[in-house]
C-alpha cells in the first residue's frame, strides 16, 4: 500500500504559492471534538490548534521510561482531531509525519492504531512527506492544514486500524481557498469511509472564518472519486489544473453540517 494520493489525483505537485503538496483523505459526518487522554484535557482553540499539559504533580513522579511514553502520548494528541460515526481523523504533526516516513512502530504507537504494512513508497511521495514535515517544523501552528490520518475505530472491540490519509495543500490562500485530497487503502474502499472523512475535514475547515471555499480535483473518468465528492456536497465547476482533471468546489454558503 502506498500513502500516495491516487483517489482524487492529488499528487506531489508544486503549489503555486510555494507550499509543498500533500496528500489526503476525507469523510462525512461529525465535526471536531475536544478529547481527553487519561488525565489530560485536549483543548482545541478557534484556530484549530490544541494545547495539552499534564497535571503538575505528574511532572515529578514519572520514571524515565514513563517520561518517554508521555512525550509520545503528547505528540499523539497535540493536534486537532475529528470524529465521525466510524472514524477518528488525526491531524499530522511534524513528529507524526517523521514517524510515518522512517519508524513504522513508533508511528503506530503515536496513532494508537495498527498500521498495515505498506508497499515501498514512491519516491515523489516520500519527498512530499519530508517537505510537509519541514513545513510543520517551521510553522507548527499550521497543524491541521496539511496531512490527516484516518483511523477506523471499532467502538465495541476497541480495535483501531489506519485505513487512509488525506488533508489540505496548506493554509487558506488570500482569497480563503483550501484544496483537499484523499486516499484510502484498497480493502476499505466502497464502504462509505471516504465520503465520511471528506465531510469531516470540510466541516473542520469551515470552522475557520477565513475559509471561503474548499476545492478538489479528480481524474476524468474516475467515477468512484467523483461520486465521493458529489456525496460530500461538492459541485463540478469545470476543468482542473491539468487536462486530465476536473475541478469541484464547495463554497461556505453551500456547506451543510
């Protein structure tokens, strides 16, 4: 499996504003929620960023091993999260992205989910994710505007598995436009997960007043991807950035939560 974004043709293409391209996945349903992690309270600010801190007493009572586990736990939750009926979407931090690139076991621990073994990643996608990690290291306040990870969560058994990813191609442009993309692993397609994730990310984006519209592109003839965008409420508006692509968009006034 490759995390390269093939579902709606968002490849590692240069962004005209000088931002690295990223891949993504999206879904329907619920918006972003505040979550707890043991004794910790995750607070999602209006900007979409989260802050977290352990109780003061905890800082002086942990062993070195517990300190290391706490640092990993903090990286897991120090980002926006969105929940739908079946999924949890986790915004990528620089630490998560670096782990995805080079340390699969740590990546799984940070997500608290099983990570299916992937095929060798394409070089252009690897370079894209490195660029995203660098962007988040320089501007950590942009967490949420790059990649998100889609975790399927069985609330009965507690089993969690990473089934795809997606996100945006960077913060809103001057006119308030953001672009999304998505990719889902083959065994989990055609079950409604993609549309579920797309709706959740669109909902998260429109919680930010500066966002005026969300756009996406799909390959001509890719009926599955086009159907996902239509189910999520997008409207076809014309040719895309390449001859083989068609463009969809959703304006703020057309968004229905």
